[in-house]
């Protein structure tokens, strides 16, 4: 080793080379320094050995624990995902036990052929990123809920398909997208797990914990009426928030509510003034989710969701249609959602229990034709049948209402020119049977559950075929049959192709007069402007034109 190298080593490790002659004190000081350095090194070596030993012991302990659990629980093999006799692995079973769902012995004993028949008969599809493969609940005996909730749902014969398939995932705490036809029991599909989880958690005094958002006042009231049946029995306070009525009573109800059903506008008002605090909401539902995520509601929904729990929130979206335009946006609010579809819901389809009749007429003949249809659908043994008439605009609805009254009909009406009190009263009269004729604009098309509507008449075709499907879905609910009679004019010919697709999909006859308008379906390019949206580059600046 060269002298220069040796000097560098001493300079870095032990300091500069000492002079050849050193005093006794200097020698002692240097020895102490070397001893201290050696002690530090030894200490570090000992610490490294101890850490290594601890790490090894910890690993052995973990392996023993895992081996013990494996002996207690059978692990699902990869090729046995559909085998109902196999028990869940520990990693999958523990959360279920904690959050309130373990498959019952009764359900495990059901023959696989019976489960397959259920899936095929109801056109059920389940997309689950975690592939838990829960069996559907074919009977209320297949599930153990809180006694208060169990007692209320036992009044019904059995769970509807959307309830049967979605409840295990919801009770487990998973995010769920539920897509099913109108009248399929979606309100109880999300309502039962909401109240049950609230009772299991035992946290009824933590403010608002369940929030259901609905696009219209009428639908919010209807959801509230259904949830209150469960909430009252369970001792849970529920309130409903919507516009058009004073806020004072709603503020008072909010202070003691654990479950809130609300329309976006009124809820945002109460959030901004500090009356609604949603920081404890851990169960969020968007009902009629396709409409809630359209451009008109999108920003409001984002602000409301931003007011809820950032982590640990369970998010649900229930709807009758699930167009591609909102799927990507919905995914930003949800974590590994399970998508449960009843029927082929990716393609727009109508309830197959509804008889659809489409007549092509001249625009000026519609109101005379309406009177003929009312005589047909409310005469003889059918004189007390409930008939729901849809107009497109509120001015049209007001004119038709006057015309029907002039012709001796007792008609209730729901449209934008009426106050909330008038609308609520009209809906109440129609539900109770005091009036068997209801005239409405599309405010009543989505979600409203009006019992025993035998016939829907579309006096004027709606702006979209999606709205048509929602309109006719007011009849044929809860397994019953119904009739939808639609008056179609040349003014709506751009929607003829889409309507033909819906009729064909439900196995309904397509009139030749409708085919004359063409069967081509225009691609829907934009959620607000539909097929008429012109796709242009909005980043380009307009050219400046000067005139001499």
C-alpha cells in the first residue's frame, strides 16, 4: 500500500497521522477515541443480530398462525368458485362475519340446479372484481337480519331478484351498482341493508349516516314512505328534504335524523347554510343514478358527495337504465363496485309484461283520440281502472286538463305550474282512488310507485326513448301486467328507430306506419344534446373577419 493511500485512510478513519513524538496525554486521548469507535461498532453488530432474530421469530409465528387457521377453514380451490359446498377462505370470511353476512346453512343446501334456474329465468348477471360468488337469497329464510327488519320484510312472499342478488354484497359492505327494470323492488334493495347495518353498528346517535339522493320531490317522498316502514320499527329517525316547502321543519327533523332522503337542490341549500352535516354519512345511495349523473345534476352530486365521509363510505347506485355515458363518471365515486343486472339492461329494454301499442296519428287529432282511448280503457268492468296520461310540456298538460274536465272527467294533475302542495294532493288522490285519472309531465315518469296503474297513455312522445321506457314502467309493476298506448306523430320521427328497437326487444308488434319513418338509430353523442350534438374542436379560436 502506498504512503499516499495509507495517509488518506488514516485521514478518513482515524484522523490525520500523528506526529512521531507524542506526549503521554495525547497517546491516552487517542486510545480512548479508538476504544469508543470500537464500542459503537460492537453495539451496532449486536443490534443487527437481534433485529434479524426478531424478524425470523415473527415470521415463524405468523406461519404457525396461518397454518392453524388453514386447518380450521377449508380454502376455496381455483376450480371450485361455483361450488356452493366449499367454505370461504379466512381472508374472505372474516369481513363478512364482522359486517353481518355469512351464507346460511339453508341456502348452502339449495341445489345448484335451482340457483342456475333462478339466474336464467331472471336474466341475472353479476360482475364482481373480487369474485365472491354469493348465492342469491331465494327465500327470506335464507338470511338472518335484525329482528325488527326481518319482521317487516316477512310480510312479502320472497325477495325480488334485485334484492336476492344484491343483499349479500350490501350487507358485506361492498359498493353496488343495481340495474333492474322499474317496479322491481329497488327501494327495499338498498333500504333493508341500510337500516340493518345501522342497527348492527349500534351507532344511532352519530347524526346522519344514511343518505339517499333522488332527482324529484315525488320520488324522494315515495322512497321516504317506504323507508319509514323499516325505520319506525327499528327506532331509527328518518326525514325527507325537498324544495317548494318551508325549511324550518326540515331543519328541525335533520337535527335528530340518522336516515335522510333528499333532492339535490334543497340538500345543497341546507349544507351551505350549515344545517346539514354529512361528515358521518357512510352509506350513500343515488337513486335513478343515470339521471343523477347527467350534466344538469353532475356538479351538485359532486359537491354533495364531497361533504360525506372521504374513506369508509359505502356507495350504491340504483337505476332502470345504465347508459355508457355515465358509467365512467360513476366509477370515480365507487371502489371495486359489484354490478348486479336483472335482465339485459346494457341495451335499453322495456318491461316485457307491458303490452305496448303504438299508433301513428296527425298532431291535431291527438286530443280527440285521447277521449276515444279513455272510453276504451275506462268503460264497463274497467270503469274504475287507473289511467296515467303523459304530456310533454306543462302548458300542454294545463290545456289537456281543462279539456278533460270540460268533458266530465275528474282528473288529478302533476306538472311544473302547480305548487308542491297541489302536486302532493293530486298524487294522493290518484293513489287512494279518489281520482282514477292522473295527467302528468315527465316529473312523474321516473321511479314513482303508484299501485295498480292499468294503463299508461303517451299523449305526446317524450324527448328521449329512455324517458319512454321510464314512463311506461309506471304500469306492470311488482309482477303485474299493464298496457301502454302511445300516440306517435311525424314530429318525433327522429326517435322512430330507437322506439322500434325497444318494441322488438320486448317482443311487441311494430306498426307499418312507424317503420315508414325508418329504423335507423342515431348515435347519442352527448348527454345534454343527444343525437343533435355537433362534435367540434372547442380549443380552436374563431377567425376574425374584417370588412373593407
